[in-house]
């Protein structure tokens, strides 16, 4: 083909024998979609393929993993503290129960020790009766025994309920009988058959009493 004045071949033309430009695409993406275990994007030869995710997505994923790890650490620490608190609570409960049992045994021993003199007095009265002592001596021995027993009860915190002359109280008194009385004594305890006892706010036994009631015939003086 003829050349122009500058030695160049003219362009175009269907029948031109111009040399064709050969282009080789060297871009290669090595991805094996058929391998489900290839999650890390590792290509043949052990070379890791470049990540196709945007940088902000990778940053969010890293933050999510860090937050998950932090949550696991917090939960683990919380479980440790819970077990430690439970262990300390159990130990404290055991110590308190042990102290309460020891206190109950000590108070019981002290109460029994206070009753020993009562038994001594009863034995003396029995020996005096067997020896033919006078009634006055026996009575005095019984009185001493009763006084010793009352002292032991008082030491244990037991109080007597003296009801005579008091207004009848169903929480403290057990009315076993009534009697007609003057108007000013109606509803009051006029006699006591058995002493009542209480310990603090707890009633051990109500006092058995006679309670005054209004006379049937008001014209009759009681």
C-alpha cells in the first residue's frame, strides 16, 4: 500500500492490511465459589485474596466482635461475682445459725442451772417429812422452794400476771366464773384462781379469774 508524504500508511478501508493491536487482559480474580470452606478468600497457592468489603463495613464488624467479646467478659465476671456472693451468703448464714444454736444451748443451760436449787429444796422438804419434822418446818420448806422457783423464772424473763382488780382482758385472762358485783366493779377481775405468766410479748399462760358482772336486781346491793 502506498504511503503518504510522511511515510505513514492511510487509515481505514475494509481491505486494509493494517496491523491489528493485540490487548491481553492480565486482571485475574481467583475466587472458588464451589468451595464452601474457603471463607477467608484464600486463592490457590495460599495467597489471601484482597477483601471486597468497604472499609467502613470491616470497621463495623470489628466493633461488633469487640462488643461481643466485652459482653462475654462482663457475663463471666458477673457469674464469678454471683457465685462468690452466694458462697459468702451461705457462710454467713451458717455462722449465724451456729451462733443462734450456741446461744439457745447457753440460755437453756443457764435456765436448768437455776432450777437445780429448786430440786435441792424439794429434796430437803422430803427428807424433813420422812424424819417426822413439824408441819411448820415443812411449810417453810415449801415456801422456800416456791420462792426459789419464782426466782428462776424471773431470771429467765418470765413475768407473773397479777389480775385481781384489773379490767378483764381476754388476751391475758381466762374467765372461769362470774359474780354479781357493785356497779364500779363490773367487768373487773374480782378473784384469781391461777397465776398467769408471760415472757416479753408472748403469753405463756393466761390467768384463770373470776369476773364481776352487773347484778340482776339493781335495787339489791352487792
